[in-house]
C-alpha cells in the first residue's frame, strides 16, 4: 500500500477535483504547473532562503523531559510554534506565494478558522507586496480577536462569513465564491490539505519540511531516523500531513490523528469526522465528512477554531480508512486540561489545536521505551482569552 496521491489526484478513493466550470482553467493551470515550478532551482533557492532566514527553520525537536516522566515514555516536541507568526501555517504560505508570483497572480485570497493561516497569508502578502483578502467566520472573528488585529495590521482585508455556523466551513465557501468571480488575477491560498487536487498534495509538500527535519533531528538525538509514534491534531490536517509525510511508507512508524470531539462524540456538538463522517464531497474533494442521510452538512463544533471543520483532508481519510493512521477524539475539557499540563510541566503554552494532540496521550497504547513525537503545531497566544476563562471558572 502506498499513500501518495495518484495522477488523477486521488488517495485511494478520496480526493479528486469536483469543481464548478468557472474554476476549471485555474485548477488545470495549477495541476499542470505546480510540480514543475516547485522543482525549479530558483524557486527552491528562494523558498529555502525564506524558510531559514525569515521563518526561522529548522524548528527544534525538543525532548520534553518532565512530560516524558509524567507519561512514562520518551516524548519529543516538534516546535512549529517557534516559527515566525507562531504556527506551521507559514511553511505553506511561503511556498504558495512564490508559486502565485510565478503564475502572474496579483491578488491573494484565503480562508481561516483559528486565524493562524490568515496571519501567515497576510504576512507573506505584505512581504511580497500583494493584495490580501481573508475570509473568516463571524464567530471565529470574535473568539480569535488577536489574530484578526494582526491580519489588519499587516494590511489584509478581513471579510466576515455570516452564513451557516459562521466558522471555517463558511469562510471556505466565501473564499471559493470570490475565486469564481475573480479567476484571472487571483490565487487562492488554501490553508490545509483540503480542496480540489492539486491543493491537498501541494500543501502536504510544502508542509513536508516538518518530517524532513524530524528525520535528521531524531537521528542526531536518538540514533534512529524513525520514532515509534507520530501524533498530530487534525482538522483539515496540514500540520499532520507535514509531520507524517516522510514516514507514510514506513509501516513500523505509527501515525496518530487527533480530532476534536467537542462536547463529546455523541453530543451533537462535535467535529470528530473519522467517527461521525461518511464519504461525500466538500469543497471540491471526495473525503469523509459529517453529513445527514440526504447529504446536508452537519455543523461541526469545537472549542478550537482551527478544528471545527466538518471534513478532513483526503490523505487523512485514506490513512484512516486503510488503517495506516489511528484516530483519537478529544473533548474540549480534555484539551484544556492538556494545555495546562504542558504549560506547567514544560513552560510551553500550546495552541488549543495542538493541545488536543497532547490530550490523546491518555488514550494512547504505548511502551515505556517508545519514542513519541508530538507535533506542536502552534503557540497559545491566540487562545489566551479561552485559557483565562478556564482559570477563572
């Protein structure tokens, strides 16, 4: 079994490009040119220089000694929270902005939930002097106010999505509508491994720098390139795709995808797609998604603005469907508890998204000698108001 995308844009039976006619030329242009552009020497040179000197890569692989003692295992943290802008999202936006420039696009649009992708997109647009419009759910604008302010300071126009659940799904809908109306001069920087082919593959490739670094960092610290387990939170799943990428065909390495159970998998207020989802099409891709029997989207819920998406990326749907990846669902309360545990044991305040991955340690089956890498996808500054409420309750 191999887990990379095929020539039609599918991971097994998931993926593809189910798009309106108006976007056909844009998607075809991307499909025909993205690999060729990404392999050009001047593209790679510019991207590597920016990742090193602007983003601050490589990010450390940190042995969390007190957390390891607490759980009786060897736990390493891949510190994506130390990137410029505070999360893994910048890895992808650096790559896509360079791609957009080579495609002659002058206007950039994006969607965002937690705001980190919006900030990362606004950041690279400011860096390159391009117009930036970010769509964000009205509810997410309220609960992620610091990131909204950062986007505006960087020069982006933040447009609220006021339909549906007023969160990430609806922001994505609005961004796609914009792209349909402005196909010629606009590039849509999708923030996760979702959407029509080639986006899931393209975003995974830009995020694969995470596992590329993990290999030599683990070799340096443990003597082996391979850990026993890699854990990451999954909404759409770009940080997980990046952490898994160079280990997909290493069957001895367990891959664990941690989803948001919200108030509980059976509560009606959840985003645990691997448990609640069925096969269907959302935002141009065939994947697992939360839907009614007649195909209407079930509104997701999570305390974490970056995980309340009703689907998962087609790569992750394939990994879970084939058994290559294990899925664990974590409630709001468990994620909050894990965030405070990490903070007080290691002096690191994680994003609420990342906190879900740490909470999954309590459900994971492992041996004391196992080497476990947890992808710490973002820092917790943006979630301080939620953490403060928890402390005051």
